[in-house]
C-alpha cells in the first residue's frame, strides 16, 4: 500500500495545487513550503534564507570556492569552521527531511527530486504533472499580472528544476521510468486528483 505520493511538476502546470488537493482529500501531510520551513529549523537560519536555495544549484564558481575551503583553509587552520549555507546544504537537508517524512508515511511531497530520493521505496507513488504551454501562460497571467516575461520565466524555472535533479540525483526529470503516472493538468485538476488516487489504489477520507 502506498503511504507517500511525490508530485513532480512543470512550472505553472498546477502541480502544487494538485498536491494540496491530494493531501486534503487523503488527510495527509503536505510537504511543499513545509520543507523549506523544516530545513530552516534544522539549519537554524531564517526561512527566507533557505527559500533562496530551494531547488537551486550552486554556480560552478561557488562550488570551486567551497572545494578550496574544505581542502585548503580548513586543513591549514587545523580546526573545523562552519560552512556557509548554500544550495548543496539545502539539497542535503531537503533529502533528509523527505526521507524522514516518507518513513513516517501519509504525506504528499512536491518536487525537490523526491521521485529520485524515494525511488527505492515500494510504498511511494510517483506522479509527474505537465500542461500545455498556453495553459501555463494563462496561470502566470492570473498570478503575476501583465508586467512579466512569462516565456522566459517558464523556461528558466523548468531549467532550474531539471538542473537540480540532474546535479544531485543524476537523473533526467522527464524520464518516464521515474514515475508511475505522467498526466496533463489540462484534463482538469479534479480529474487529475481522482486519477492519481485511483492509480495508487487510495481512497479519499473526505
């Protein structure tokens, strides 16, 4: 029996809302913004600082400096020095948070490579949500107003998410083998929710 659902989503596809509806329908815990809050608590930093690195990859220059910091300065100093919080630290704590949530069960997890983190768990159901470009543009117009370059935003957000999964888990997030179900939100959010529940063999609590 499935005790966790992961939702991978294209930006502005409605995947976040679908995850929210699933959690409400099942009476399960929703891990989306909650992941950022939990990472911030564990790292003892403000949630805004954690959010800055959510689903991000460190620029190559930052990774180089960090490698030099670990192998050079710390070795020379001979004493441990706290490292700055960055995308790598965010990814590590995010994965830890997701694994713990899956062990507890009854959770819906949004993005952040969760389909890869939990790939070996037989009790985790993985769904991927996509949408036609036109529908994603419509959602962004309603959400952000007219003064936005929607096409650039869509391209960049999906590029960042793909780079995140590739960097930390060595996978192509569009690989169908990562999912039990790939579905378009153009069918309607309610239809998608019902389809995921049916495919996972789960009955809603309300």
